[in-house]
C-alpha cells in the first residue's frame, strides 16, 4: 500500500482457519523510525456471522512495548470461538514520519504466536502471512516480486529453497532479510548458483546470524545490472530437525528495510514497490499414503482432484490392505510422478487399487475437510485470464442459474488442464436452499468423457468448492462458460425477498498439463445480480425495448408505465450507460455481448436482457 508523510493510515489484522479457538496470542512489529504508532481499533460487524472475538475490546488484552503491539486474548466464557475466514480482528493505525522509504508491518517472532483449541486444549502455532510493503511518498515505476520457494520434505532431509527476484529488468540495489524457525530448520549453506548480483565478489553484502539472513547489496559501479524477468538470486539449504506433521515458514524480514532501487535515465534513483511471497515448508512422510491427500498437504479437499487428473490412467503397485480411512498406509513407489511438484503418483491412487481413475475421488469425498489451505502461488500478469460469475436476473422460480465465465474473446484461456476454485455468495436474505455448480456445456470438456469434477457446498460459510480436471493429458484453449451456479429453493415465496446476490470467485488454482500456474485476473472479482423488484415478467409486455439485438442504439418506451430512468449493465454488474425518461442510448461503441437494461418506472423496477452485436 502507499502512504503519505504525516497522514495517518490503518491496516487490518485478519484471521483465517480460526475454528474452535479458546485463546490466542501474537505480536506485530514495525520500524519506529519510519512509522509512529497511533492507535488500534476494534472492528465489529453487525451481521449474524461472528467476525470478531468476544470481549475483544478489553484494553488489557493489548500491550504496546516499544515498536511492538502484543495481543493475548482468552475467551472469558471458556467457550470455543469460530470466526469467518478473512475476519478483521482489529486495525492498527500509524503516521509516517520519514519520507521516500519502503517499510513493512510484520508479525514478530519475539512473542510466541500460538492459539489454543478448546477440544483437548491443543496448542496451534500461528502461521502469519506476508507483511507486504508500505511505500511512503515514493513514485514507484514498477513492482518487484521477491519469492521464497515452498517444499514438502521428510524428517532429517537435506533440501534447498530457491529465492527468486521477478518482474525487474534492471537493478542497482536490493536489501531485505529472511528468517526461519531454528527449532524446525537448521541452515547449512547459502548456494550461489548463477550469482546474477555477483554476491561472491561482495561477501560483505550479506551475513547470516542465528536464524536470520540479511542482504544489503548495491552495484559497485553505481549503475544498473540488466536482468531477465525472473532470476534465481540464491538458494538457502537446510537440514530438517522438526517432526512429521510440522509446518514452518521461511519468511521475509524487514531487517534490513525492504528496498529495491534502479537508476533512471536522468541519473535519479527510482524506488520499486516490493511484493513478497514467503516460503512454506511442510514436513511429511512420503513413504506412506493418506487416502485422498494427493498433494501431500496433510488435508483433503477439492484441490486433491488436480493430481488425479494429471495422473489419470497411470498404473502401479497395489497398496497392501488398502482402505479409505484417513490413516497412514504404506505404499511402494510408482515409476512416475507429477511433472513439476514431483509427487509420486501412488498418492493419487487414493483407493490403492493400482490405477488412477474416477474411483479415487471417493477417498476425497469421504475425507474432505471444511477449512482448506490454499497455496499462495497466484501470479500477476498482463495476460491474466478473466474469471467471474456473470450477472443475470433473479427469477421468481425454484431454480436460478448464473454462468461462470473463464476467459474472454480478447483474453482467451490458453493451455488449461485443471482448475480448482471457491465461489462465495452473499445476499440480503439467507438462501435456504441448495447451491451447486452445473458443468453441462462447459468448454473445458464433458463429464464422463474427458473431464472429472468434484464439488461441495458449505452453507454456513456461504461457499461452494469446485475442482475440474481433464483426464486425457490434453490441455484446452477457450473462453466463455465453464459451468453454471445453480440455486435450488423449494420456497419460491421466500426467494422473492432476495433483492440481490453477490458472487465472488476466490482461491483459484489453475494449471496446465505440466503444472505451470495459469494466472487469473482479480480472483476476487464480484458479480452483482439485480432482482426484479416488484414487477412480474408479464410487465415486459407493456414496455418496448428495441431493437434487440442491436448494434447502434437502444430505445425504451411504454404506453402504460411512466419510465423514469433506464440503465445498461454489463455481465459484471457494472453500469455502463444510463438515461432519464423515454430516450435513446447509443451503444455502437460498446463491446459486443450480453447486457441488461434496468428500467425504473412509476410502478417499480425490472430488468430485461439485450444483445449488442
């Protein structure tokens, strides 16, 4: 985010996977030479879904110690608390006191971050996300991306994590820190493979102390180093000392302050914004199979369908005494593995019968968990694929369907093999019905022929998780509808109370046949659906909308109703044109496609679909 010198700003501290928690403690820290702490604010929503902590406004649950805010919360009712994902626990507000700098607000490792789950008083480590970058008064010319790789390793294994720099063509200086848990990982060496920055010739530009790596590099000749779009800076090599089932972060640290600079043509320094991606290390036992866990994240969800699709038809040794129970089961390795993550295909043979096919999805259905950890591997790109739920009218009937769109004529999807995502919905009234995804007439393929799919509806979280994969080792290009969100309600009268529904597609993982990540644009794009508020479809007979289809203009008129205003809305629910009274709309410069005319009259509002050719 960007901030201005002397202007107060606030950041949200949010929670994910906060289920059945009785107590939690953690701390955040900042650079007090750059940011002056102002206050923290408790955030409470008025809705029926819990998004804040009971008794959270008690001041003694927070403490400011130097440049650190510590939170130690215990539910005074001695009861478990579950929060909606992405709930804001509180806000912290600061005022920048130094100009032309980059800084960060991060979770601190000086105060143990952990939560206590009520059932069995289980202690759970708090896994923090990226702190991100705050730019104070800096006209940035581009955003650099620093990325630490992920790994799935076994106890006592020796492994290396890549540290990459992306989206930078020229660089004159770079500094940052990296920290890790020394109780889980023991750093052995820093590997300089291609050494694009020449660190071997500048050994004083970095050092390693305990569990922290620090880099402060500047080009010695005060000029830019020309770089490819993506480079491997170095690798950090560790010995695993934690046990099976552990998960730990290798994360960026703001000590020293995050900074990437380059020389402009006029000789001045340009400060680049920095996007960060921490590394996640999962310690697993790959000798055993957990039925349904095909991607070795020690949980089962729709994401596990992807590896079944990648390995569909592969064969190998059958698992002795195989069952679908979610317990470790020894399995001999197969010959082949997934293309990039190199996960042995024995894990995709979830039922242990020696072949990967539709039957392996049964283990996913049986062992599916509610909360899902989504890998943070989405990447930004100018060619990212549009992915959204198209706006449509809500009809007073038992079944309503809304198209799910992947790709457009301008930016079609290229090389899609598998796709997993979540659809969240929000309405002004509870939807007491069934929400599912219909995959008929999908450009990705046909169920039972060349694609498989699974889905699950989580009504309490207002979410549907979906995964689709091809099974023929052939990627697909295309755009348009890949399925429809279908809402089935028995009580049509209750449905009439719904004024609008918002759908949000989130947590997208799209890959090609070689597991290359396919970027989608704005995974959280929301489509707004507008209701026929009070006028039944028969009213359309009293209003003339012409011509339809059209390529030049659109006119609305009526002999029965007084038309006060009409508005043209695209399939994203955004207003593109509007007029008052009986009038014409010129549409000749609008993109071709489906639109909706919302008509306001003296007797209510309604919507009609139109096509611009």
